[in-house]
């Protein structure tokens, strides 16, 4: 596969993630406590239930929803404050396309990220 094809595929993926974004982070009004059970269209195998009071579980939930959720899922399952609080670590766990799309759309997330933004 040549460089042009790879770049075009990456842009298609970025466009797909861009189309799912809320207009404002505050639209992410999901729960901040309790347990979240994701529907099968978001997580089709393995673990489907996540405890928000457990950091690793919450991080896995956010990573999964960012990667697989549609716009409605983002608003229903993610909370803007928790996303911003977790972003310095979460940004290293999601794909570069997801990270770029979210940070381009919401520069305020960059303020929560560490100074070294070269991590993949």
C-alpha cells in the first residue's frame, strides 16, 4: 500500500470520527457515578458493564465509546468533566485519528494534556 492510499484511508477514518462529534463538549451529559451497561452496537463482545467509580473501568468505557460509539452514544455514556479529567491518559490509549479529531475540535482538551504531546 502506498503513502497516498494510507493517507486517504486515514482521512476517511478521521471524517467518520468527526461526524460523530458533539457540537460542544457540554453535550456529553452521561453519568458520573454508578454502573454503565453499553449496548451491543457499541461493544459486541466481551465486557459490557463498567463501574464509573473504578478508574480503570471508567477509562475502558471511555476508550470503547470514543472508538465505537455513535453521536448519540457519546452524549449518553460520556460526561464532559470526566472526559477532560481523563484526557491526559486517555489520549494515549485511543488511536491517533481519534486523538487528533477530538483535540482539533475541542482545544480545551489540550489544556488538560501533558506538555509532551508526541506520545502515540
